[in-house]
C-alpha cells in the first residue's frame, strides 16, 4: 500500500477540518480525490505530503510515517495549484536545485524530455512565463525526480487542451513503466474519468466513498427503453434512481449490474421493442450515487 491513512483528525481552533479520514491508495494507482470547496482536500494533501502534523490518527507513505521523514519526502513530488519558483530562477537553475534535493533526479531524462516542451525557454526567468508554461515546467521537473508518489492539486489548470493531453500521456506512461502512484485532487470529473482508476469523495472532513471506477460503473446502469405499451415494470430488486421519457422512449438509471437489469426488463410479458445499455459518465454516477447524501452533489461536480 502506497498511502494508508487511519482516523486522521486535524483541527484549527474550534473548526475540525479532517474528522477521522480513512484513505487507502495502492501502489501504481491513479487516485482521484474530489469534493466540494471546504471539504478538506488541501488539508488532507498537506498531511499526505508531510507538511502538516495530524492532531490524531496515522499517515503512512510506503509503510512509514511521513511527517518529518526526509527519506520518504525524497521519493515524492508535489505540484500545487499555485506554484513557487525562486525570484531569479530559470528552468535550468531549478533543475539543478531539484537535483540537489532529490537523490534520484535524472538529469539525462531532463534533457531528453525537453522535446516535449518546445515552447519553454529554459534560460528565461520562470516567473515571466505564462501560468500554463510554469505548470509545464513543474511537471517536467517532477517526473525527472523519479518519484514513487506524485501528488497533484488541480494539476492542469491553465494548460491548453493539447498540452493537457500530452501531460497526462507522459504521466500515465510513467505510471505504467515505473509503477508510480498518483493522487490527483480536482473538480473536473470529466478529466478524472479518463485518467483515474480509483476515486475518493471527501466531504465534511471524511471520505464518504472510496471505490475503483470499475466498481462504480458496475453498480449503476443507464438503460434506454423503447416500448409501445409504456414503461415496463422493473422488479423491486433494482432501485430506480431516476427516470425520464420522450414519448415512448424511456431512460432509467437503476442500481444494479447492466446485464441483470436488462434481463429483468425483457423477461416481462410486455417486452420492450428496444433495450440499450448506455455508458454512464463519472459525473452521472456521482449524481445518482450521492444524491441522497446531505450535501449538494453539484458542489462536487462543478
């Protein structure tokens, strides 16, 4: 297990930011951390990166406590939403700085990867680059650290669509080749759907749901039904979370495995003319999985 968090608590005066968080991230996983503003994502990330000391609970990275653990931090790269670079530093200066900080920094890889970032003038002051270019430098340097764990906070804000795709392609290739673990905090569920294999929803200082995407997508079905006799009855074994229709074409969101739901619908005496299983987006899964919770799902998604 790359990350194991047990009953993590963090308070700021009378405010409880993290209230017994439990979180598990396997080695080589790409884990998406989502939640509304104020859910505690940034505070949780600061504990994962060892910046903050917890008031209670445990935070283990690769089996060791992370706080004040220089060896573990040397195997971790962090890209925040707002990056920091030294005032007069260019990309080459920062490369040498990272090389002195990270024992596994690969200078040869740094120069090999330069072709992926052709718009970056490595001799120009980084603070004079655009936000998107600064993000490119951050990814470039982070990957050259050869980390076991990469932690990303709203990582691709400011990048154009082409560069976003390239960054994720490079990142996922690193995951595949080096078994790197990635934790990414983002509000963009559509993007997480393309890159993550596990997702955790944080709200009110707790992880409410932690599942693989395969589990999420296998538990809810979106079925489109064309039936001249009206909507066929769905057995009580399957909970209908949502239903809409346009004329005689019905769309239902049902809790249950798709094949089992289709079989239950088509086995009835008023068998529909057409039954199609439609793909569910991660956004739709969260809406209907979390719709009954005591918070606004729209705050997680948008």
